[in-house]
C-alpha cells in the first residue's frame, strides 16, 4: 500500500484559513447561520472552522453533529450492521443558513443522506456544502461543493484519509493506493 501526503500540517492550516475567509466574505455577520458537521470525521473539520471563525471575529456560531447512517441508501445492503455515531443538533435549522461540512466528498451519497437527515430539524433557508477534499471523477450524484479545500483526481483503487490530531497523530491528508487483489 503506497501512501502520499497531499496536505501537510502547514498546508492544512493555510487551507482552513482560506476557507474561513471565504465564509466571512459570504456571511460577514453570520446572522441566522449554523454549521453542521457530518459524522464521523466531518465534525472534526467543522469544529476547526467554528473555532477559527470565533478567533477571527469573536463570534460564536452554533455547531451541530449530524449522523446520516440511517438515511443512507446502502444502509440495509451491508453484510454487517453499520455502527451509528451520535447526532447532536441543539438548535432548529428552520429558516437558517446551514453550512454542511464534511472532510471528503467521494460519491455524494453521504451528502444526499445528510440533506434528508437535516429535515428532522427544520427547513433551512439555504444549505451550502464545505468539503476539505473533493475527489474528482468519483461522484455518482450531482453534488457540487460551495467551498472546497482541495480537489484531487483519484482512482477507485485509491482512498483519501484525513488525519486530525484529536483522533490521529498529526494533521495531514493522505492519498492511499490500495493494493489490488
């Protein structure tokens, strides 16, 4: 298995800063705006975005955690039961601007499931998608992110792994060539 670093810690910090600046340009006062991080790893990215905006603007933006396990179209097709993560949305999203955050956009199916899951918390005024890594050439659904950290051309035999120091050793993004059997 070959592994290549596509974002090191410094590049990841620059990318996070740029994405926050883009949000600030579009939501200068962040009125009626919330951030929803997709479980399991999008919440780590969303937490970083929320913290950095707070540091820059001294403004608290509501942050929620959304698990889409039971909304996935492949939920019942797995040989083993899928383990769900927690959903914590301590606010209504009715008439709010929602920034939906995930670490990697692969096929688009998780994002589609997230859109379905959000409805349980109200009807948003708008939804924008922020993705750290957009895997080009792998999408099965017409999902287009509004905010992209980096677009990477990938093959189906490759995987993108985002490491955050809260769960992993360092903040890095890897492109992994899986061994073909």
